[in-house]
């Protein structure tokens, strides 16, 4: 098994619980945030979906220059579209990661913006840290938002107070 195939399995696993949480997002509360310093819910869930969409770029380019003036972040418009875009981005991400040869995983990947280096590390570290860990981090934030809105949480790594049974 290649590194990419293993990472693809991990991304697919993490995407199941993320998808379940995204499906619960109440768009009538899109501006909710648990604290004044917190991101509103709609930008948070849009960012979760958007960040997965970067994976093909990470896998296919060694240097990416982000032009902030031309870049438009994804903004979800409704629950069905949010989940559909997530599914599309996960599928493209898994294909890109699985197709990346092991030796390319250790090539340095660089992101630059405004003439500055923002990220410079081996591709595998970018995929692990800025994709998988990033996904888990923001999913946990979303879990806090949903809990505060009294929305039952799905199982992630095991039972929750709302779903105490065995994992599906």
C-alpha cells in the first residue's frame, strides 16, 4: 500500500463524521458563534469544505502562489449544497492523494502569498497537518457550535451523549 492510499483511507474515515455534522448545520442560525472572537457558523462550515478542495493543488503543484485579490473563498448557500460540495471535494481529494507517488510525498511543498512564504514543508506534512488535522480541528469547533444550539451530535470516534450506542 502506498502512503497516498493509506492517507486516502484516513481521509475517507474522517470525512464520514464530518459529513454527518455538516448535514446538521442549521442555516437559519448561520450567523451563530459561541464567542465574539469565534468565527460565525457559515464561514466555519464553508471553510471546512473549502480547505478539502485545496488537496488536488497540494498534490499536483510544488509551489502555489495565492493571489488574495483573485481568490474567492467558498460560501455555502444551503444545507444540501454544502454536503454535496463536501462530497465532491472529498472525492477529488482522495483521487489526488491516492495518485501521488510515495517519493512525491517527501518533496517540499510551498505556499506563497504577498511575496512571503506561508508554508514550506514536505507534501506529506502539509496533507497531514493542513488537511487532516485541520479538518479534525474545525469539525471539533463545529461540534461545540452544534452542542450549544442543542443539536444532537453524531458519533465521531465513539458514542456521544446523544448517540450512546455502538458506532454504526
